[in-house]
C-alpha cells in the first residue's frame, strides 16, 4: 500500500518532505492505535497572535527563529472539563495563562504537559473544571524555528539582482502545520477568527489573509503591521508572508513575487480577476462578501506543493503563477491559468465551506481540480481543456484505482500524517473531479450549478461531510435513480467497473454486464458493483454529442438487455466522450467493426475523446488479460492515420508502460514499430510552431517529437541537434514549446560541451519553468560519468529542494539504460540522497520509482540484496522497499507471460538488426504530470 501511496503522492502533490527520522517513528501497527485527534468538547472562537520573525544576518543567533504570543478565546461545551488539549510542534514555551474573558479572573493551571512527539498534542491541566456558559482566554508565550522544509512558518531564499541572498518568511499550514507557528486546535473543524500582528524589518512588507489596519514604524528599522480580523475559518488556510516582494495590481487583486520576477506576474494579473468573475457567476456568491476584502497571489521561490489556497492569500510555486513568454511553454501558460482557477475555486469550496476532516479531502480537491479545467475552459475555450481533462485526469487515475492499495474517495479513518499525505493523492483530485463531471452530465449543467449554489449557502462558514453535498444535489436532481445513492457507490467504494457489451439479435439489441476492473486479479475486491450511468451510441445513430444518461445499470452481476428499436447496428460505443468512470469491453464482432470504422475515412466519425477512450481501454484491457494482445495491436494499428493530440496522448501513456516492461533487451524491436505508427503524426506536426495553430497541435508536436527523437527517428534527431547547435553557437533560442525534446536529444547525443552549456543556462535562468525543463533534459545524458556527476549536482544546493525529486526522476525515466546507471549510483550513495532530502520516505520512494522500471532477474536480486542489507535503516519506510520487491517480481513474470504476443508482433514488424538506444521515456509526459502538483 505504501508503495502506491508514495507514487501517487508524488504525482498529486509533488515533493513533501518528511523530516521524521525512522528511529523516532512508530511502527505501522502502533500507529493504528495512536489517537491524533483532539476532543471537540472545547472549541476556540478567536486567536490573537503576535509574531516577530528574525530573518536578517544582523539578528545573529536569533536568525531564522521567531517569537510568538497567542491568546485563544475558547469555551467548554461539556461539563466537568479540567483539561484543554491542543496542538503544537517544534516550539519552546515561556509562559501560559488562563483567564475568564469578561471578569479577567485568573484560573490556576496545575500543569502543562510536554508536547507528544508523535501526535503533536499537549494538554493544559486545571485544578477546577471549566464553566460551560462563559468564554476563557488561554494565552501562551513561545518561540519557534523557521526551517527550510517548506512547512509551518518557514524561510525561503532567492538571489537578487545585486547577487545578494535574501531570506523571506512564508507559510504552509495545510494539512497540520499551523501548530508550528502557533499553539492551536489544528484540525479543519475548529473554525475561528484570527487577528495577527507581525513585527518585521522595515524594508520588508508583511501581508496576510486580510488587509492591514495599521503599519507603524516602531524603530528606524522595525515595523509592526496589524491585520484586520479574519472571517471564521480553519487553521490550515491561515497564511502570512514577510518579504521584499513587488506587487502588481490594485488594492483588490495583487500578484506578488520577488522583484526580479515582476515582469512574469503580468499574465496572472491579466487572467486572475477574469477567472474570479467566472467563479462568482458559477457560485452566485461574490467573493467580496467572504470578508477578506482583497486577493493576493504570491509566488514563493521555495514551495513544497504546487500552490495553496489560503483565504485571500494564495501562495504558489513560481511555476504555478509566473509566466514569461520567451521561457515558458504554452503548456506552462495553461498550467498558470489552471492553477489560478483551482486555487480561486477553493475560496468557496474549501475555505467558505470546508471538509470536516481530511478523510473527506476530496470535498475540496475535487472542486479545485474541476475548476482548474472547466473554469479555465470558460475563459479560454480554444484550449479545449474540457477535453484535455479526460486524458490528463480521468484516464490517469484509472490505473491507480485498479491496483492494490487504492482507497475510496471518502476515508474517514485517515488519521496519521502519512494518511493525511495519502488523502492528497490523485484519488481525491482526479477521481474526485471525474465524479463531479459525471454528476454534471447526469444532472445538466444548470441543475448541477443550482445544487452547488445551495450547498454553499447552506454550509457557509461551516464544515461538511459528503452527505451534505449529496443532499444539495438531491434537491435538483430529476434524472434516473437516486443521485445520493449513486454517488455513495462511487465515493464510499474503491475502484470502478469494466462493462462488457455483446451485440445480440443481429444488431437489433445488445447486452451489458459489469465487473470491477482490476489490473491484477489479486489487487482488490473483485466483487464490488456500482450503479452506472450508461451512455452509448451506434454506427446508425453516430451521435457523440448526447451525453445524457440513457439507463442506470443496476448493482448486479446479471446481464441487462437494451433494445435498439429499428436499428441494425454494426457497433455500439458506450461511455460517450468518456463522461462516465468506467471502461468498456466488447465482443469480437463489435471490436472488428470498431476497428474498421477507425481506419475508415474520418475515423468513422468516432469522436476524438472516444478514440482516446478506445486507445486507453484496449491498452489496459490487454494489460489486465481481458483482451488478447493480438487484438490490442490490431486496433492500435489505426494510429498510423491518427494525428489528433488526445488519442495520441492516451497512446503514449499505454506505450510508455509497455516500453518500460520491454527493457533494454527488447527495446530494439520497439523502435521500427513505434516509428511506423508515428510517421504520419510526425509529418503532420513538423518542427515549426505556427501562431495560428490550435493549442492541441502545439502540445501534440511536443509529445510526438519527444517520442520520435527518443526512438531515433533520423530526421528528428538531426533537426534537434542542428537547432541546439545554433542555440550554442549563435545564441539562437530554441522555440519554447519544443525545448524539452530538443534539449533532451542534444544532451543524449552530445557530450560534456552540450551538457555544460545547458547546466550554465540553468544556473543563470530567472524563470523557474525553464529551469525545470532544463533539469529534466539534463537527465537524458547517456554517459555514466556525466550522469553520476549530475546526480551529485542535483543533491547539492545548486538545485532547490523543491526541484530535486523531479530532476532525480528525470535521470532514470530518460532511458532503459539509465535505470541501471542510476540504480548503481543510489546503491553507492543512498546516505547522501537521504541527507539531501532529509527524508527516508523520499529515498524509499525514489528507489521504488527506479525499481518500477526493473525488467530483469539480476536487477531484482540486486534490489533484494540492498533491502536485506539496509531495511533496518529505513524504519517504517522499509515497507515501501518490500512492496517494491513484490512489484518487480510481478512485473518480470507478467512481461514474460503476457507480453509475448506483443513482443512477437514487434519482431515481425521490421528489420531490427541495429540497436539504437532508447532515450527519454516520456520527458514531456513526465514533466507534464510533475507540472500538475498542488494542494
Ligand atoms: Zn487544491
């Protein structure tokens, strides 16, 4: 389970540092019995917090610490309570007091317990019980530390135009890190109001969730900024920033970043207010009435996730907010607009209305991800993000939801920090948004909106559980079945089904039945059933626009027969535009006829999303043993005439998996096969960007070139090398959207000179999006000495902690040959890697990522030896390594037994005498996934 969680977390939220040394950790079995939660019989209503961070060299020994005091107004909601339990972490207390709020009477504290290092809980014990009809004020004086682990109140560093290192103070409190900035009831359900004042250097500004009420210089160099009281809110969306950043905007909407990145804030400032307006219309609930009075979007040089929706002060990794036309790709631009939509959407879904506990994280993240695509789509319809959603989000989560360790959307038992981290995986984001999209198509757009508007109004400034959302949908649902009952199937149960369709009565009817889809038969409960909103069309109707539910397939293993009236159909295609969360398998007759349609003119008028669906489904049905590889290969032959981005995206995902499993031994057979399929697409996209072309053509070019060059397409490699040479010799910049493919090819084919040129560009680069492209491309080096030198650089201060894992994975995902080179490095340097990330969890997940590409018995044995020798050092994270070993054994067995027809076919495709090294495995697809990291 751990293995999958770690992988998924990487995709969903990027690098999250886990500082805990294994030695101090509880074991998995102990963790089950640990109670991380605090009782809700005492609840806070207001916090008054004063903070003084020390960020300057002149602060001496106090530098990177802060002093704090907090006064929490609270009340007991149960009689006879003599203990107040709350959270704190990494702080030193210097005083505690408790008073009755109105009278000021002092209450005697008998003792205050030490903070528990596992649960972060501590208690203030009293001699007498709290009264239930009055407020108390519990106050603490304390000091804390500002780390560089991007959690709590932390420090971030950048180098300014003068070459000076500047340290700023920023926050990241989700999920449970407010307790590192102030003692608190640090769970989402404990909503309260907050009032801050921050004492800071006068050449810095302090910003927070609300506007300042005063900014007063108390000495020449010191200023105190006091902020207006916030609305009622959860601790995890409190935020503040102490920096010398420069803002763009007016008092209502400001984009703020380090001064050197000011030019890169223009795009976010242009689109941000427009996206906010679209969301205001969607929710029918103006943001101006939330009580924040302004919106800041801040780019933070060091940021663990992709972005964070703090109410009124959104914080972003720079790649999620900043856009530079000459250095950011169009995909980067789309990401910026998308992440802004995502975080703005949270102002309603997450901030105004909040999940009651992290076990229902999807109640906010499903909406964040939904708005990321569909709000952005309203602003930029030509980007076709409503279609991209299917391949990026729906198809990508289907794999992990059919493997062992998958968990349901609603998982109220989640409690430990590892559990909370898991709740931010792609299930909450991708699957959550997929279920919302499915619901929209079942209800109609207007009723879906009406239900959500009611949900917001009914639950404003409060917390919710999924039933609250279902109740609101219930009020407006007029479709088939009971929406609340249908949604419970998809949110409380894990996984999804494959439906099997057979044509009957000479094409006048068909039967349909369901079974849970599992990639491995031992990977979970195969008996789960779902109420499935079924959509379909036939070759006679050929209607791919109607996404209305035609029938709700019942929770049953029996076949349902559907009459087609007067039609005599040759094929049925179910799941129109893939609006439902299920796969479809057909009988031989239908598959034959679909195949014929796909190769006919205009692909038989089959919608591009259903072509992408067919491609994704056949790959995975083949992988699961539900469709013979001969059939899979036969259907995929149609790709020779396919030039559309969406089906090709699905194809690259499917081939990526197979190419990994082929390993070094069989890859030579893959080259002529994939280049044969790609030829037409390659010719159609070319190397030249045309300003008038559709977005998806630009994206398609990036992927097609990456694959063609990777598999040694002669013209692709030559052109890439020529372009890179002009870049080196004549400073002629590479067209930004094809940089990943060109850089990678040049690094793989080139030597030290090409490598050093790009490394130096990285060092001087002011745009983080370009930095990430370069870091990934440098991992394409096929020279072992150079690759090992590069791994040393990745682990050094030359690469920001937030980018290290992306850069690291670029080295072993770049080719089958590199897997062994990187694995050799890891075995010799595992302590260095652990130390660079300050995390055994990250090291285990890196090893897991490398092992997922093992294809030989020698590699498996080498991993076994490593695990035997070192597992005690990994503490509880050793379980990641042991499950990696299981997966490697399974993968080798699977490749030997199940892939034979595929390999036989490859061997028959063409002359394979020449071995050409495989280059990057999906540089673009990899970086694309990594690009979508956020909270
Ligand atoms: Zn989010």
